[in-house]
C-alpha cells in the first residue's frame, strides 16, 4: 500500500468512527478500535483496552439523546489522522446543549484499526454543560 | 498530490515550526514575523484575539512571567493551507529549572497563499493552564 493509500484508509476508518458517534451506536464505534486502544482525554488519565474504552464510550452514549460531530478539518499523515471538530451534544432532549470545540488525534495500526485516540478540549466546558464522566468507575 | 502542493505544505510546516521556535526563544518578534497583519489567535474556548498588535500584546504578556519554555512537537503535518501541531508545551515560571506546567495541546494553523499564518486555533484544557501558573489569556 502506498503512503497516500494508507492515509486514505486511515482517514476512512476515523470518519467511520465519527459517524458511529452520530448514530450513537457503541458497537459500531468499538469496531473501529483495536484491542489495545489507548484513549486519552487530555489531561486526564489514559483509558486502555477495548473493555475499558467501551465502558466510557457506552456510558457517554447512554446519556446522550443525540450527537453530531461536525468535522471542520480531517487529514492524515503517516499513521496519524487529525480531526478538528465542533461536537454537538444533546443530553436532555432539548436541543444542542453543548457545542464543544475539539481536536482529536488518531493513530491507526497496520491492520487499519484505531489504536490511539487523544482528544484535546476544555474539560470545564464539557462538565459544566452536562458532559458525563470520562473516568472509569 | 502534485509536487506543488507538497512544496507548499513543506513551506507551511516550516513557517509553523519557525513560529513555535519563537516561543522556545521567548522572542515575540520572531513569532510575529510569521503572521499576517489580520492574524487571529483563538484559545478555545476563550474569546478570539484579532490583529497583529493585539496578538503581539497577548504573546508578550505570556512571555513576561516565563523564565523558559520548550514546546515538544509530537506531530506536525499539513494539508492544503492548514498545519496541525500536537504538542506538549513545557513552562518554567520560577526559574527553578523544572517544568511547573506541562500542557497537552493541539494547535491548528491556517496559512495564506504566500505562507503567513492568519489563523491559529489552540485546543487544550484551560484549567490545566491556569492551575499550574499560566497567565491570563485574555487581553486586558
């Protein structure tokens, strides 16, 4: 696979992952992630492995009535893809109560699965506007 | 991808690296030399700072209390007119030769056709910045 083909594949898996958030579909989201996925909401502690990451992802989705991650920029280089986003969240059925500016950096492994996911955003903005826990219980 | 766009991306990445080197050197002139007159600096989720004079004032006021800083570049890559930087920004405020603040941050840069930075959007946890000695990021 040429470098540009690899980047295209990597961007596609990241877009698929983001679409799964829009569908509020934990199985579809988790299918994009490797078994050894490392998920970091900066500057919080890393969450490692499918089981732990599923707990966070499913926990957030369970409390979400609707989600839409608007992609402002999405491009890749080597094994990494950047996503500059405005994440829309409806936690109570009363419309988009939270619009969170965010950059997510994704590392994609040889098999084409996301193995690293680092989101950069303001935690206070997330938690003050209804965002559920990002910690493992 | 054409050679032209590869060259443009390489040029843009070099501009962004020069801008960030200006931070390592606490040299506001070196930073501003990479920016347009109508430059916009946005620390998410704060208010944007627009125009070279105000951006210079903001950057100078961040440098004022800093003894030393070093930006570790984890990833730098571009597409079209944009360059993303994933960084660990390390700050020494008290001159003790330690890093009292280590800030995980992503910065998205937009450049003009002639290779100057006209928009800079920073994504990070603002409490992470302020609790470890970062000065105000709002113009007074």
